[in-house]
């Protein structure tokens, strides 16, 4: 049985979700020419920083952090490294969006992220 989250814990998780959604909201409102200026690795790296940073913050407060958070953050970091070093022309925006959706959906159904 899951423990009852404190208000602070729930607030951090909502902030994490909001920041993840903000990445794609910014991309959506940008013009095509401005969006094309962003390197391919920036979106997955931003998602990785948000998820792993949130996970570390929650862990430092001794709150439970879902494995989904760690896995999605690590995947996004791998996408960023691949995009930066190996597949320079490859955009991992779709994969990052899917990982973001998995984090939010899993957190909604399990009550933890």
C-alpha cells in the first residue's frame, strides 16, 4: 500500500511534470526557424536534467522516487548523448515526448513519480 504523500512531495512532482510539459509547450509556440536553431540534443537533455534533478532532490529528502523517473531520465540522457556524439542529425524529440508521457501516466496511476 502506498504511503500518503506530503503536500511538499506532491508539489515537487507536479512541478516536475509541469517542467516536462513546458519543454514541449515552448517547442510548440516557437516558429519553425527558431526551433530549427535548437540543437537536437537539447530537448532530451532538458528532460533528463528535470527528471534526474527531481529524482535526486526527492531522494535527498528521503521521499520515494519511482523507478520510472530514474529510467526515463536515464533514457533521455542516453538520447541526448547519442544525439550529441553518435547520431548528430537524429532528433529524439518523439522518444522524449513518449518518455515524458510514460512518466506522467505512470505517476498518475501509481501515485508516485
